[in-house]
């Protein structure tokens, strides 16, 4: 049963990794890479109405989350994708601990975005886009990593 949940977590982790590399961290890349990926960010912003990828400058809280993503979420995501995609056995203590840290960070960051989007006016995001962003883009990264955190914490307890 745990392997089945791990496969779901792996899907979320791969989606998170793609979002980190193709959308979130583009401003931190060298100019040569930025030019190639700016189109992806522009397409996503136009398609989804995501206010975090438009031309409006980010608020300081959001910018701080980008640094957390670089320093903590990206390494944790890479590690977990590697370990969960390679393992045919049960998870180990180090994997479970990394998943707890990843889940807490991702759940908290995504919840902050959900709260912010919920309170945005129609000048920033339309009601239709707001619903799509909350239910389709950000809330899954609150719920699934939140569940993952509890699941991995309970697995860690079994090692004690």
C-alpha cells in the first residue's frame, strides 16, 4: 500500500520539479537560458492567468519563497524523485525525513499562494481563473504534500 502512495507522491514531485525548473526559477538563470524559457512562463501566464508569472513585480513574501525553493525545495525534490523512482522496496528513514521536510515546505508555500489568490481582486485575477488556479494548480500542492508529510512522519515513527 505504501508503494502505491509513493507512486502518487512521485507524480506530484515530478510535476513540482517541472514547475520549479521551467517556471519558478527562470529569473535566476543566466540570460541565455532565460531567453529560451521566458516563452514558457509567458504561455503559462496567458493560459492560466497565474498572477505570479505576469509582468507585475512580486511582493517580498513571494520573492522570499523563491529563495526557499532554490535552497531547500529543489534539492529535496531532486533527492526524492531520485530515491522514489529507483526504489522498489519500502522507504528508508532518510527518504521519509526528506519527504516530511519537502511536504511541510510545499504545503506551506502553496497554502500561502492559495490564501493570496483567494483575496486578490478582479484587477489581478478573474473569478474563473481564480477557481482554476486554486482547485487545479495550487490546492493539489497543499493537499497531497500535506498528506505525504503525515504519511512519512508515521513511517518514521515505525523506525523508532
